[in-house]
C-alpha cells in the first residue's frame, strides 16, 4: 500500500489481531456503530478511523502530518453493574474496561511503521447512546512526514569543453 492511512490501518489490525485474539472484529470505521441501527459487527469489536489530520509544508513539496487515530470499541449489552447485583454479573458487565486497558497497553508508544511516529493516547470517553450497546472511544495522536510529492531532481552528467579541446566529464 502506498497511502499512509491504509498502511497504518493494516499495521494496527495486525498488531491488535496478534495481541488481542478475543476481539472478534477489527475493521475500518464506516459508521457501523451509529445509534438506531443494529450494528453489523461481531462483539467485541474495534473500529478504526482517522480524524483531524493537519498538514504543514516543510518545503520541496514535503509535508508533516499530525492528527488523531480513533479507536471505537463496541460491546454487546451485558448485565447490571448495580451495587446490589451479584459480583459475577458486575465483573462480566465491566469486562470491557479490561479489554480497553489491554488495547491501550498494546498501542501506547507503538509506531505503526518506520515512517510514522508513535501512538499516544489523548482521550478516552463513553459514547452516550439510546440503546444498550456500549461504545468506548479512544483517541491517539500520531505524526508522520509525507514525502510522496517531494520534488525529485534528476542529475545529468555534463561535459565541459576547454579551449584546447580537452573534454572533461563533470
């Protein structure tokens, strides 16, 4: 793949698949967890997207990019976490926090490739939803330089002719 975003997505998928075999679905976020629709995913899932990337010119058509890689963790409804609920039910209902914690330890300060900086967690939040699905959103900052449009210079050897007709290659 040539696109930095495709490369990041594929490398993150590989890392999560190896480190977190309990995740049933690791995919690009195409709105699968939007409220009001039965999510077309297996549980638990991690959906990945790229937001708020800003690009600055460094000169010679090279840019630096900085933005956010968003990880949405989706979980099917579970039992109650009320104080009166049995401990086993509460632990099962809160297991998503352990999955989130493992995901963070897998991603924090990891680089999705030699051309990229390291992922660093910026925020974590719960999406407020009208249904019983649980969605946690983790945002990680990431920077990289884009050389894909850098000006290339072609050097052609030149021959100089001096008065006595002696040719010198430069």
